C-alpha cells in the first residue's frame, strides 16, 4: 500500500497513524535521516509484522575527480578488487546460501511424497521451508551490502573511481552452463551486486563506471594480447610479454584498465604495473 505524508500517514510521538484509523507503535528506525523530509511510504505485511518503508530525498554529495581506478571482478566463488598494487580477494556467500536452498528443497521433496498427502496444510513445515529460503536471501543481501560498502570506502579513501563489469546480458549465456552452476549464478544475483555498489558510490560521492566484460579474463592487461596460455589451475601467462597471474587478478586488472580508458585517467607512473611488480594481497574469506 502506497501512502502519502499527511493524507496517508503521519508520525506522532512513538506511533505512526495510518489512514483508516490504524495506529502502529514504532519499535525502531534509523535516526541518521531525521533531518530530511518524509516522503511517500509503502506499508507491507510480512510474516505477522507490519513494516512501513518511508522514502527520503537526500542530496547527492559532490563527486571528486579521481586520480586512479579500482577494478572489481566477481564470479560465482570469489570477488577480487584493487589496482596494480592492491589486490583484495574475498569469498562470496553463494555456497552458504545454497545450502539453505537445498535444505528447503529436500524438505519440500520429502513431504511431497505420497506418504505426506496433507503436507501443504502443515503450517510448521511450510514455515520451515519459507525460513530456509529467507535465510538464503538474507545471507546474500547482507554479503552484498557489506562488500559493496568496503569497495566504495576504499575508493573514497584513495580518491579512486570504481570500475565494474556491466553484466546486464549475463543471463543470455547461462543456458550453456551446467544446471547446478547455472542455478548458483542465478541465486547469486549479479544485478543485486550491481545495484548496491552503484548505490553506495552515489551515496558516498565516489565516481564509478561500467565497462564491457568481453575479454576481461582472456586478454593481457599489460600488452592487450588476446591469446593467454593456461599454465596452471586458473593461472595464465602472456606469450608476448611474459605477464603471468591468476585469472581473477587478470580480470580485475582488465576491468581497471577499461575504467581508466573510459574515464580518461592516466594512472600514476603512466602505465599498468610491469610483470615483475609486487602485489599487496589481502585474502580474507567471508565466513
């Protein structure tokens, strides 16, 4: 239900008065935005609770002129971000969330058999299945919020821009993948990650850019050669210049390089790191 301030709802003391005589007690809200005017609100009913989402119009902070770019490369299992020196790797939350989805499906499959003809009327079973799906969704949303905020805060601290892949058309290529892998990618929800990192960048005044994902994992970030040779598990070497790195690191560097070109930024030193340049790595899996 969409409500307008004044005519549809009003906040008075510790209560919200809804049109029609409904009066809801406020059990908590984010006080950081009290100074901004209340706008349209949406009243929803979720699992025996009434929740009022109130929108606010907050002025965007002025964006600074970036001196460099943080490249972000994400796949099903890992997200890697940084520049030619900084390299931060973190596990995604897909496996943890997927376990709860499998629990829900196993429970539903069990009680769908001929031995449990009335399972759908059993509220306890339905609530447990629903809670597993909700748990999986919350795990992914929480991870997405935290990792996007970490990336944007790092960019702001360094006065960098954020460059990410535009994965809008990823769904078109999913049909060619194995079923289990395809399901995990769909559950992962890349569009959710894209929305949150863009939102955090706008909120904190950090410039960001979307780049074409084609070739980010198969092109040399140093000399642009397009025929990298696989020399180990997810490890590639350029036969032209000798650059060698993990596939995710190559993806991060190429996303950064495309972001630099799109924004017209010349990185400090005039070029990407040479193949012998050291990298500062922070590997901190999400537990």
